[in-house]
C-alpha cells in the first residue's frame, strides 16, 4: 500500500505504520504546511519499527509543523505523555487521536522499559521524541532515545527542522553500537548543518 507523492510530503513505504485513512486530516495537514511555506525532504526507510528523533527543538512551532506533516502523510508515530493528562476525557481522547500514549512515570517498570516493550509487542511501531528534552539550548542530549532504541533493538531515524529554508528533513537510519556516548556524538555531528527557530545546531 502506497500513497501518491506530492510536493509537500514524501510517499510512505509499505512497512511504515499508518493511521486509519482520513482524507480531511491529510488535506488539513498539507494545507497547514503549504500556508506556512514548509515542505519535507528525504525518504522514510521501509522499516516497521524504529525510534524517530526530531531536532533542533527550539520552539513550540516545531510541534505544529511536525503534527501537520504527520497528518499530511497519514503516518502513525507514537509519543509518550504523562498518564495524568489522560484523566480529562476530552483531552485524553484528543491526545490519543494525535498518537500520544499514556505512560506511568511512577511504575516500577521505567519509561525506557515501557516504551521498549510497546515497540517489541507491536507489529509496526514508530516512536518519536525530541532528544534535547527541552526547547532551550543544551550541552548534552538526554540518552532516553538511545536507551529505548537499544533495548528494543531498533534503529534511530533522525529528522530535522531547518527554519531558514522551512524544511523538515529525513536522514538515513543510524544503527547503534554498544557505545552510547559515541553514538550520540555521531548523531549530533550529523545534525550540525540544521538550524532551529531560536538556536542552531542541537
């Protein structure tokens, strides 16, 4: 199953997880990107399970463009959210519709273990997060994305926001080694050319 390509978002490969087809949401996503002057470059790998990271993360607008791209493609990317947010029925329903899934930070099984288990138990599962963990410039990335990918034995797919050209880009998957610090340094080096809204290289 593939979708027709356009000049805004790439075609999804067969093994990419998809949401239930919704022409209105896809139109809305493409419209938001076009109105903002944004487009996507690169291709998604034909891989059923991976951890997708997005950087530089310097503005709440990153979420607007990211969710618009997600809707435009019909791509199912899961993001973890505090389980307390889901206690409000309407908010919980909206978050689930956007691909946010509840996680219990107080559980004996940690967040990394919960996320890795979700990936392992699913036939197709793309898990997304911002490795910086904040919109402020940071000297060190949070290692959670690496730990989740390593525990689930899946690759890390880098995506970037490049505000000068209004591009959301997709890179090649990174296969992880046993050296976390070396892997994170290697991935951050790959990100050097890209500039966020309020600061540059992550």
